[in-house]
């Protein structure tokens, strides 16, 4: 049982407000939201519980746990890593040190992939799909949640990342339709595949040092570093994907800011046909670049 708080200790609401103020004073642009998540996690309360319990005093154990969370956030650790999970496409995903934190921008890849599949026939048809560099399994599992008769392959060079993806697939009830393979992008796969998706490393090597501390110091560098021009991963995975796509099969990849044109050129040079203009994310950045393999 938690030790009772000392007389005069903070209430749940006061603790939330105090943490929000600390984070805001440190320059945190999402101080209010971060404070709500951290207080909820420290006290084991959802939003409704926090409202209901707003006036109760927090215990000493809860106060200590919350202070630990606060120190980690003030040191630049993302809230998702402190909590050990992140929601993506409405799916709660466990994180690990070997995986990126899934970001809302990446949902644009899922949206574009589903658009292309719907254009090709009933969404409940049998499909073979692959997610290259799957990490948490975010893109693959989001797609499988929408495609009832699809089987998916998730690849990654990191065994630790693959273990995280397997655990997520199992917890979401998708393990029977997901196979995870340790390999470099598509090198361990055979075709034909109806869809290949990927959010590969695309940060220029020289730019990594200037990234936000939440990314630079907490995301695995192997999942960030795209080489001198940020395009090394695309060169590899596009070349591998061409022979694996079936007729009318599609490739959809996430692009960094200003990269979509170069990626389209790589796809075209490899013999793929652009599948419409890149799909922009909510910030207006061309984010999902797609191409298809036309029947010969």
C-alpha cells in the first residue's frame, strides 16, 4: 500500500498544474499535455480519473514517482519513452530502445497505402504486404488492422526491434497474420507482394547533431542516419523492391522534407511508375511517395 501523503501535500490537480508550470518554464511547447500524461501515468489515472480525483492528496510514493518522470522529461526524454508506449493509428504500441517513437506524420504512409489498395479492388481481398525497417511494427500493424485478409512481413536488422514488433502484434491480436524477419530491408523476402511500405532512415548524417534532443539523444541512430544525402536507404530498398512487387504492386515510402522529388526520381530510374503526387502530411510536407509496378 502506498504511504499516505504528509499533511499539506499537493492534490492531483495542484500537482498537474505545478508540473505544467515547470515544463513551460523550461521551454516545453506541450507542457500542459505532457503534464497530464505524466501525472496520469504516475498516479495510474486516465483523464476521467484525474478529473474525478482532482481534489485528493497524492501519496508520497506517487509524488516520488511523478518527480522522477518530471526529471526525465526536463532532461529531454520524450513522454512516449517515459511511458513506454505510443499510440499510432489508434493502436497502443510498446516502445523499446531499439525502435523509433512512431509519429503522426507516418500515418500519411498508411493512408496512401490504403488509397492505392482500395483503388485496386475490394479491401478484404487476399493480400501480401511488407514493411521494411518495421521498428515497433507501427505501419505494418496499422495496415493489418484495416486489411482483414492480408498477411504481412516486417523486416528489420535489429533483433531487439523485431522482438518489440512481435510483442505488439501479439498484444493486438495480429500475430497470426504477421511474420517478422531479420534482414536488411527486403533482402530476406520473396515475392510477389501487393504492397511494400517503409519509413527508412532519411536524416542526412551531418544533420543528426542538430536534431531536437528528444530525437537525437533517444531515438536509435541507425533508424535516423540516411547517409550523406539522406537517400542511402531509398537506393537500397527501391532496388530490392522492384523484383518483389507483383503486377500493379505498390511501393509507398515516407520522405523527409524536400526529399520527395529525389525519391520519385529513384523510383522512376528503377522502372517503377509514379502512383500520383506525394501525399502531404498535416503540416503540408510531401510525406508519402508512391509508385507501382506496371504489368509487362
